[in-house]
């Protein structure tokens, strides 16, 4: 199924995002990976079995909670 060497990680693997991109749609904000995972620009994911992974962007979070007063 996967023609790549080394093989891409399967969709249920922790490093699933390391799979090769087989169809990129940057204008729509998503990419299809070789293992069937749809990876969105906000780091959210849609797995082949329909499971949704919430965005988990590691950077860019403000140093204070949203809405908290800034002193
Ligand atoms: Zn592959």
C-alpha cells in the first residue's frame, strides 16, 4: 500500500504525521498523507477511521491565559 522506503508510519502510530504528503491542498488548508491521515494547517488531524485529533500546535500560545488582564 505504501510505496515509500522506509515505509510511512501507519495512521495509528504516534508519529503518523511523519508520513509522506501525497496530496497537498494549501489553498484549502489541508494535506493528505500516505497513511490516509488528513493533516490540517492548524495541526488538527482526521484519521482514516473517522477519528478527529484536536489541534496540538506546540508553539504560538500566549504566555498568559486568553482574556486574562495584562499588567
Ligand atoms: Zn508512504
